[in-house]
C-alpha cells in the first residue's frame, strides 16, 4: 500500500514568463521578466529599462508554450499528471496593470490551457503572480513599494476567480513571496528597480522599500484570498514560499541562534503572516535593529486576519548552513547561498543536494502550521546530453527525484498531511536566476539553446517513463 493518500496530486510545475514566450502577442504587455537579458552561472543577467535592439531576452520566445500547450499538456497527461501548476501572466490580462477592463485574448488563452488540462482530468494549480508584474508598474510606481499595486492586483485576481470559477480549485497568490526578504527579490519578486541597478545579481537594495513592498503583497494576498473564497467557496487558496532550509554549521550556541534568526526572517515571517494572519512577535526587533519602518494603514491587521490561506506550498531544492565564522567556505543556492555543508554533494550550479532536508522541512512546517502541505517545486537543474541514438539518459535527475520522494514518504509516515508534488520545470524552460536554457529540469527536453537557436522540438528523456511509473504506482515504484 502506498503511503501517499488516495488522490494524491502528482504533476509538474512551470511559470508563464519562463515557458510561454509570445511576450508581445495578442495584446500582452511587457512584464518585469521581459526586461531581463540572458545570463549564465558566472555572468549575471541584466535588467534593461527599455528593450535593446539586438539583445537576447530569453522570456520573449522561451519554449513557446503559448503555441505548444496542446502538445505539452498531452505529454503531461501521458505521464499521468493529475495536477499541473502554471502561472498566469498578469500582463496578458492587464497589459499595464492599470486598464479598467481585462484583455479578452489573454483570458481566452488560459481558457484553452485550463480546458486542455480538464480534458485529461488534470487539476490546474494556478499561481496568480510568479516572478513578474507589468513593467509599467515598475516604471510608474517602482513596483510593490507603492500601495497602488494592492488594488491593481486584487482587481486582477478577482477577474481570474470570476472567469475561471468552477474550473480551477487550487490557487496560489504569490510565488515564493519570501524572496522579498532578500535583495535579489527586490526586482524579481517585487518589481522594485532602484537607481543604479543594472545587474540582476547586484541590485541597488533599499531594505525599507523591500519590506514595505512585502507588506503590500501580504495585504494584496490576504484581500485576494478573501475575495476568492467569496467568489468561489469551493476553491482553496494557498501561499507559496521558497524554503531556505538552514542548518547550524556547528553546535556553537551562536551558530544555533544565528540559524534560528535566519529561519525566522527568511521563512517564518512570511509563512506566519499568511497562515496565521499576523506579524510574528520576532518581527518587531528585527525591524528595529535594521531601521526598517513599515507604514501600515488602519485596518491592515483585520485584512491579514481575514485572508489566511487554506494550504501551505513551498519549493525545496537544497539546504545550506549558517555560521558566525565569516571564513567558512560558501556555497551557491536558490536566491541566496550559504555555508557549504561537508556532508552534501552539489549540482553543477552549486546547489547542495539534501533529500533528508525535505523530510526535515516538511516536519518543521507542518508542526508549525498544521494545514495541508504541497511541495510545488523540487528538481535538479542539470546539463543534459542527447546521445547519438537520440536518447537522453538523465539518471542523475531520476536519482535526485527518487531520493526526495522517498523522504516525502518518510514525512508522511511522520504524520505530515502532504497532498501533492509538482517537480519544477517538468518541461525544460528558462532558468529564473540565470536566464539560461542550459540549466534543464524537465522530463521533456526542448530543443532551444542559450544563443536563441533551436527548433523547439520536444523529446522525452529517460526520466519521463520513470516518472510515469511513479505516478501510476502512487509513489510506490521509484
Ligand atoms: C524557484 C522559482 O526559485 O526556483 C522558479 O520559483 C525557478 O521560478 C526555480 O525557476 C529554479 O531556479 P532556477 O534559477 O534554476 O531557474
């Protein structure tokens, strides 16, 4: 008997700006993601304020999911997906965010995507905002630093809830909302583009603006949750965080305390607000010590309390260590690096591979929040090679996913209420941090390369058939 419950949701995840392409088609406006050039592991992508002639912008074509969604969803169905996590591009619905009426062509595109999923009994799990917003809102308001974005977002979310009512049961408000607690999240997650920023990895950071922007997102998320429940009482709306799992490097109490603080600010601040509906008590001292003063309006506490999420979702790729010793060797990572863990191996991009950390994380989160959990991103970004016979033997990816699913099973045995799993980039797509195609996560290979070439043909990797068996057996055959 499988330890995963009957009806456990198995599938995969993508985001609009990383797969759709068609960046200026059918009325779509430019998003913050559309202003990012290509980059690499060693060369940061750039953020440009206007589109530069002759510069490569990976989101502009991406893998052209916009014109391939039928073929792609058919392949997901062949693997047996029961859920598909994707995001809606705000700029397809409201090109600048400020229009009074939605763009019908944008709504129609997602009608088609959703209907295609439902045709195969795949539940759509929709992220309303995944690392993009209308660039017009960055230009006009410096993104989420302005409270104006709250109403604009809520207007957008309401349109989605109303239009897709009855067809979409699972929604997430903001992807990895806690990215706003770290400098890279300034532009990526909050659309804040301060004077002097040209490189994505080296943004001019104004922490006060960032945390103010985050407060606006909390309010917007809570209002959207409330509106969503009113519009469609049958839908469930979740939060989504990047889990930056941190271990103390040693048992030195200073390392322990520093780790606890890191976990509080990077993970629990956002989780506590979205699940419990209020700022945790540790926030006050952190804001005071960092000279951060957040402007809150009367009524904000009530809004937060009335907009608690129904389930908790997160991405998990890796873990790192925290130490008070500044000379410890560092490691790369998802949004933020940390101290290298001598017990772990890392991916080619320096992300430390730690399946047991997923069991640990699920236990920590469920113990804290006691609401259903979903792992909505997990996976190995790797260089894939097409063999002469045309196959792609991605055993390293199978090994990574297998080890993580095993640990999810352990967490379920530990008592965690886990309801779904959507590994990241189920089809190869553009990397969010580096803008590369070379960093591939998919079960499906896409013929597209970092110089923009490729015929976009889709090809199954070895992991495709492997994952199909995993789903068929509800996680028993790994
Ligand atoms: C998460 C994001 O942080 O990690 C995704 O939600 C992203 O958008 C994924 O693609 C993997 O990161 P990267 O940088 O390898 O694409």
